[in-house]
C-alpha cells in the first residue's frame, strides 16, 4: 500500500489519500458555524499542502465568501454530502481537511483550540494546549501545529 493516510466520506463514494510521512497535528474549531455544520461539538482540522492530497469519487463543491472577501471552497461527497476538505483563497496551495474523515482518526492529536468562547462547557482543554477565544492569527496557529 502507498505510504500515507487514507480517508473518505460516510458512504464510501469519495476516497482520498494523503501523501505525507506523518499525520499533521490537528486543531479544533469550536465556532458555532462548525457546530452547526458538523452537528457536533467542534470540527477537527488538519492543514497540509493541497498537492499531497488525491481524491477520487463524486466531489461536490460549495463556495462561501467571508466578509473579508476570501473565497472558501468546500468539497463534499456528492452522494452522502459529508464534508471532506476546503481550500481558501487566503491560504493558496493548502487543503484544510475535516480530519474526522480519516480512516485512522483515532490517531489524531489536537494541539490547538480556536473559538473557545463558543466551546461547549463539558469539554476540558488539556493544560498547556494553546487556545484562542476566536480565530487565531495564522502564524500563531501554524506554530502551534508544528511538531518540532
Ligand atoms: Zn459519500
Ligand atoms: Zn469553526
């Protein structure tokens, strides 16, 4: 089997492969949009170069423009509509994966939390893990997710 990590949507029509040696550290976003979109407590995301990602299957897109004018293009399964990843015109060349779609999601490590002012009260963040009440400055978030 090819090196890397596999994942896919709920129905199995969309599958993907991440050609990376090591699983990137994840961050959790507790914003209300992520809760609404996932129907869950937060979204878990990993960021990696878009060219390390190969996707097969019926991918549908949904475009969102932020108030700052950045275009976020969401990719989901065209059959079961599970959200898989997005790209953002403000971060060209990067894919932001919905990391819970990984086959080995039990190996994810959340190393940062954003939008904790909307965090559900029962979730305890481990001591020493960086948090931001709202969005994190990208450089700070990237630094928190670096493994070295
Ligand atoms: Zn599907
Ligand atoms: Zn969010």
